[in-house]
């Protein structure tokens, strides 16, 4: 009988074994779920998955879009990974690995050449291995300076941490000229330059004999090919605000050094396009051995040479071409120089050996534009631009022509250089030296060029009052470091008339006012106020080094990535915030104003870029539905083994 029951028993055993396996699998799945949810193992596996996604996002547009979508949603604790150590000084639009393959004609390869967003690494730029919070202002400019309380030593030099940008090339090559030297853990800047090895102070004192540097007549200056910007740094004591520029070239870090010192500076190249400034912006333009070929003239070999940026003119011999200077670069300087302003050129070709032809051409161009020769002192020449319209139609030794009246003189975003002279009358209003108020009165008086907008003067005055209230609220209620030595380099990403910067004029800061290229071109008003700035499109990276700014302010951040006509989104908010992170210093501050809906988006993205953010109500006096997000960039580094 028992024998007969045996098959049934075996069948039951097999059924229970199957049920046991199913149950065990179910309980194991539940256990794994809780392990992933509640223990570090889950974080580790998730991080591994994110690493895989991030690696694939660099080369796969679809994966990149997936990552951006995850970051925007704020779900899954998605974080953006750090770039590798070789990206510590990455500038997407001035990347030598890309630009070195481009044409060298008229220095085209040194201009901005931005990768498409899908080709831009979506990662956070790490600091250098030994990075420290920068030396504070004013020690970063003048370590010892009699006017600074507590210092009695009259010597003047500045210092920055060597490890923040550990590049010795300029110190090794230019130290004997007083540019900079390495001293212990610091780079120090004695204040010299190639054309003023005895110091910028003595050089400026010489210029004072011929130019009204003191007294507020001059306020905005442009220093071309600026080196480490000691000229602009020393002009600050004269209340002259100098925007210094140079390309990312063989010196590699000259603009980076200037910005680390707290001197206004910008990466740019005078090549094939207009510089990103409006017409008649600068009261003073300065070149000290900047080596810009102002008359674009090069010697031409009869059969095998070429003209660098010059015109080809056919001679009587059809097999031979000769070079003729076309003065394109001088014409661009003339566009930027305010009527009544001064142009200073020190170094080649001014009375320089073996450059007689270039020096003669330079003088011919200046005469053709009716520039008044103030002095030729050794290798320095100073000219003064005429107050009124150019005399080109009357005196024209150089074959120059006036621009057509349809050409906007202030259009300067990716705008090809014109070989014609800008008409002073093409800009409405009074903006010549002597016609505008002296500094500081010009800061608060509505410039006549404010008429670019409807009811411009009224809008200007209302904007100034509004920003006075807002900045007072920032300081009293948002616990910001404005007004302290911790904040020196400031950017306003959506500046309009420069009201934010004007409200900070009593603080020890300078502001880079950015006017978006897709918005009304109000940058000329900012310069008429005695402030500085540039045009820029925020769907592209900015032309500066990583870790440039202590504080970045942006109002209406979503408008920077929207098409102003269609309202469509042109680029990603995630990419924009990654770019803000790139140019912000560790422990730096971001202030963002926008609608509650947009601020909510920004808050969701902030952890992915390692920001600590808080949301605040707007100041009581302001109308509208704005919220304010204040974020701090966390100070992090790559593991030591990664450098």
C-alpha cells in the first residue's frame, strides 16, 4: 500500500520545491530592493550607472539629452560628474586643440570658435590640485600700499597663490621686465611691463603730461594685448576703469593672472571680427607692444609671399602682386574710441628699427582720420580723435571711405570687420569727451543714447531707483558678502542699463556687464555711464577662464536661452548653469531672479552642479511674481590620484 502512494508523494515534493523557489526569489527581490533603497550599496550602484551614462553622454547626443532631462527633473539624485584633471583651464570657445587646426590668416584661429552643445563635455570643471580661495582685494593688486589702512611700506606689489595657476612661463620669460615673479607660495607682480620695465606708475605719470588722466574727464579705457594688466591695475587709483584683453596665446595665462588679481579683463582677439563692444565706448585706447598690425601691412615676396590681412593690388606686371595697407584694425579702434578720446601706442612700429614703412603707414592713417598728434616721445605716440564727424571725405591720403548709413556701428556680435570708417553721426545723442559729464556724475545722469528704448530716459531713471532698492535688500536680508573684501570680480549676465553695477559703485568691486546679443543693444548706455561690459549670447560659453568671478547675478535667466521672437527655448538651462559653474570661483555666489516656476527649475538643477541653494522672497517694494535664488558653489577637488 505504501508502495502505491509513493508516486503521489513525489509529485507533492516537486510542487513544494517549485513553490519554495518562487517564494525565495520573491523574498530575495524584496530584500535587494530594500538594500538598494536604504543602504550605501544602492548609492554606489546608482553612481556607477550615472558614471556610465556620463561617459556615454560625452560622445552620444541622445545620452547627453537623457542626462539633461534627468537633471532637469531633479529625480534619481542625478549629479553631473567632474571633468578630468586636464580640463582645469578649459575654455570651450578658445580650445587650442581645435583652434590650432584653423586658418592663421588675420589670426582667425585665435578668435572664438565654439563647439556645438552636443560636442561640449557635460561635466564640471575641477580646480587645480593645490587651489586655494584667492588672495583677497586689495592685497591681490597691491600687497603694500600707503593708502591702505595698516600699511606703511611704500613699495607696491601684488600677490596671488602660485598653485591656483601654476604656470611659470611668463615669470621665467618676463620676470626681468617686471611682469611677475615666483616668490615662495606666491606669484608677485611688481607692476612692470615690456615697455615700462620701471613700472606702470612711472609710465602713467609720463602719460599725464599729455592726457587728462586725473579729474574724471576720462573714465573707460581699453588695453589691447595687455599682458598681466598692470597698466589697467594702476589706472584704478585714478578712477579710470580699464577693460584689458588679450588672446589665449603662447603666454597661456596672462588674462587668467589679471583676473586672479582682481583686474577687469577678457579673452579676445582682434582678428576678422569686430570686438564685442558698441561704437564710441572708450575714452582711452592703449596698446603697449600689443603687436597689432594697425595698418594690416606685411612685406610681400614677388612670387611666393602673402599679405597678412592686407589688400592685394595688381601691379603693371600681371605675374606680380604687391601689398597695400587697408588699415582695417585702425578703423576698428576708431569705431571704439569716443570722439575727443586718446589713442596711445607704445612700442613697434613707433620709431622702431626696421619698421619705417609700418610707422609711416600708421601716421598716414591717423592723418587721414584727422587725428591730432599730441606727441611722439621715444617709442610712444599719442593721438587725439576729433570731436565731430570724421574728415575722411576731405582729407583722404589712405583711400578710406565712410560706412554706409545703414551699417549699425554698434552691431558687434560675430560681426565681420568693415573696411570703412564709422560715422560719428550714426549714433544719436551726445557722447563725445567734453559733452558727457565727468566721472562720477556720468554714472547717474541719463545718457542721451538711452533713447534706444521707448521713453528711454524715464526707463533709465526708474531702473536706477529699482536697482538701488534691490541691492540694499540683497545686503540687508540675503546675507551676501557684497561690500566685503571677499567679493571683487562680479558679473551681471543680463545687465540692460547697468543698474545693478551702478548700485554697487561704492563697493570695492568691478562688474562685467553682459548685454545679451539677442536683446536691445543697450551696452552703449552702460559705457556712457562710465561702466564696462560686453555683448554675449548665453547659448555659448563665455570668453574667460574657469574660476573667474566671485559673484554672478542674473535676472530673468530663462530669457537668456529663449528666442525673443518665437519664445522657443534655444538651448538647455542645464548647459547654462554648468557654464555659470565653470566661470564661478569655489565658494562663490550666484544670485538668480525669475518667476517662481523658473526658480523651481533652477533649484532642481542646483544639486547636480554641487550648489547649495536657498530661495527668498523678493524685496517688498518690487512688483511682479519674482523669487530670488541664492546659491553657493561648493569647494571640491578631484582625488589626488586624478591629477
